C-alpha cells in the first residue's frame, strides 16, 4: 500500500470534520477534525477499534447524524449544509445502508423486504432480479426467521442495492457471521460495487478486510491515523483472519 492524500476525484471529502457529544460537563470528541478523500467507484475500508470514530464517520456520511463542525462533501455538495428535507431525500435516494444485524422486517418475506425499499426510491431496480443476483432465487418467499445469517445479510444487501444508490454504506457487515459466510458477503459487496459502479464504504474492526480495499482509512481516538491506497487489492478468497 502506498500513501495517498486525495481520492481519485474527491467524490467524498471529509474536511476538518468534527463531532462532539456532551454528557453533563464532559465533552466526548468522537471525531476531532478529520480530513480524508474517497474516490468515486472505490471500495473503501474505514478501520479502527471500538470507539475510534469509524461508525461516527459512517453516520455522518449517511446523513444519519450531523457534524459539530467542518464540512463533508459528496459529489461536490456539502451535505452538512442540507436542510431536513434535502437530507431526507439524500438518505432515501443516494445512499444504501447495510448493517451488522440485518434490520429486516420479520413478518415480511425476503422479497417483500426488498420491495418495500423499492417503493420509496426512484429509478429502482427490479426486486426479484436483485435477489437472484445475490443468490436468493429459491428463498424469496421465506421469512427472515427461516433464513441463515448469511442469507439474511444477502437480503439486506439486496434491499440496499434495489434503490440503485450511488453510495453503499456498510457497518460491520460480517461482524455477526462466520469466516466463510463473511467472505461470501464481502465478495458480494465487492462485485456489486464493481459491476454497478457503486462507491462502497465498509467500517470494521477487522484489519484483515483492509487487504481487499482500494483505499483504507485508519482511525484512532477520533482522528485519522493514516490514509493508504492499495494498487493491488487482494482477492476476497485470499483474505485470512
């Protein structure tokens, strides 16, 4: 990995971004002036230990929280300046979310979970087609409780992809899965990014995942420790943890 200071085109740019929380008289500096770039179409891994600030970066990037200061640009727009309505539209149309614990609606089938996401989007893909692409052609009519953890995560990925978002944000997507299943999910995320031209951001504590990324942002104590670019990402099959 070689050092780099800029993304390919600054598609995503954190600029002296801060996020502070106050608990009584104590101020927690979740992000303490971070600056980093992510290029369009890249697979970026943000890695750090618990409490390092990686999930805070993801929440800000997804419009689920607002920074205390600084700027955050996506496709040339400072999303920190968005009003409530514009931020809601950004989350609805431009961002797909994949969480560690799936967050599926238990009384809906796999197909219905994905169809629900399609109903609130625009320029959406066909739900059945996306489920077939993630390997669930035979499981569309199953409820989440009838699916394995890996299958539920595939439904969650299909739910994110069906909106056809430009940005796919993944919070510890393999954290609840065994190694083999986790690798299959990472392969799916990588392939989805490449085939559909999505920018994929994964936050994780698992250092091994870094080897598959185009760009790695290491965070520690609310600060950027390093930003590196991998010219030769490792195939998912060769990851070891």
